[in-house]
């Protein structure tokens, strides 16, 4: 009984987290903010952090060193070890951002200094930030004439764009990477400091594109994880993203014994992923041992001469070994094993699962997974 209560509290607390009011995320933000979803997502994965007073302060500028750190984290390369020397006159090895800037140089996001100053405390301008985001990607070559045509059609202040920014500005427009704050439509404002809201929007867009078309050096490091296990059919792989479609059959191993004669509607069950779930190419989707939790949604008692037992369960939560908790909805109908004429005639077969029995649930919605690190997008 105590175990059931404890499991129920765990699931209830997880469901409360997922259904918490959106405006509780940062005290100075709510869902009506134009960049709320990007800020929320990047905060959840550790790219962005708020202030000690619980605010995000979306309108204040971001320094060049801070932006370099955010970019490297958003690309998942903060733990990469590189030995690229930094030739910036104002960056010493004891500077807090030295290793981050070193990585940004290595991955061709920013050029090496060649004795120039990096100006780590200066605010990053929109032109600088967008150029770095474009540098993270493999892009198609376009002519200078084509680039000029794109920016003239897109920005009324195109004459203010510096020559070095022309190609990046055009590519950002073609890739839908440009970030325009509401009320500033039609303007690039290349020299204006980029604020924390704009940075979040830019990083989110860059991340999505980098999953599909990273630059050459990033591609070497963004390797998909591979494993042996249960091959799930129908998974769509694009770049480093795998999408399990709705309707896919997903095996789970019940830890809770359920039965038609003693289980009740709303009872909590727990389960685990019994094997690694992989694509047909061998890319790891969901790790073995991931925890699953759900509820019994329907119970039909077995009655002699009247009906066989039946149970319908609905999975609700998946918790990965990396402690990421996501909503994973799937259903399964547990029928009794009715064999033979007399068994069918008397209609009193009961549902009773065995300890650690493996059953299949049908996913009610798609599951989008980063194949390089196992992160599940919601």
C-alpha cells in the first residue's frame, strides 16, 4: 500500500510540474511574450539562466563572451575538449570564458584574433550574433548579387548593413534565422546590441537548423549514438533528429502487477523500457532502463457466464537515465488469454500480468528525439 501511495505521489508531482502555470517560469514573463517558448526551452536545457531575483530580463543586452558561451552550450559542445590557441590580445587563459571562446574559434563560429581584441564585455550586436549563428551551419553558396537582392527586399535599412555582413544577412533571411522583435519589422538594425529575448529566439532557430545542417567541424562532433536493441519501425531520421510517429508500438516492462479482479481505475503503475529502442539504422532512441509511469484507465471484472476481464492502461510519463521527465502517452488493452471452447463459453477468464511482464503500448503522439544526446523534445 505504501509503495502505491509513493508511486502516486511521484506521478502526481511530475504532472503538476508539466501543468504548472506558464507565468511562474520567470516572474517578469508569461506566455504572451513573443519569445517565451524559446526562452523556456533554452532554460530547461541549461543554455539560458535567469537572475537571482527570479527574473529573466529579456530586454537587456548580452555581452560577446556571454553569447559565445550560449552558442557553444546550445550546440551541445560545452564538454568538448579542444586545444585551439586563441590569438586575442585581451583574452588570457585565466579569463572565465577562455575555453568557451577557444571552442568557438575551433568550430569556425568566430575567426581567430590575430592579435586583435575580442572585447568580451562589449554587447554583441545583431550583425555579430547572426553571423555566428550562420557560421554554425552548412549553407548553400549565393552570389553577391543574389545576397544584395535578398536584403534589399527584406530590410528597409539595408544601406546600413556593413559589407562584411552582407552574405550572413542574406543567408539568415533565406534560412529564416533572422530575428525581428515586434514593432521593429522590416529593419535589420545590424549595429544595435542584441537583447536577451532576441538571443533566445536566434539560438533556438540556429539549434533546429544545426540538427539538420551543421558546419563541417560541428558535424564531426555531433555524432548520433548507436546501440543494439528493439528496432522500432517507421522512425523518421532527419539530420540528428529521430521522430517516432504516433501509433508506433512501444514495448514496456511492467513493474506493477495488475489484475482484473483487484486493480482499480486510477491505480498507478510503474514500468521500465526493457531494451534499448533503436532505429533500423541502429541509432539509439530511448535507453534501456528508462522509467515509465501511468494509470489504469478502465477495469472490467471477469464474471462467470457473463464476461471476461479486461484492463486498459495509459502511460503518461517517461523519465530517462539523464533525469529528463517528459509526457509520453500510450495505451494498451490487456485481455485474458482465452483458449478452447469451454473457456470461451463460460466467459470468466481473468487478466493477471506476471511480474516484469513485457507488454506493448501504442503511442498516442509522436516523440522527437535528439539522436546525439537522447534529449526528447516536447
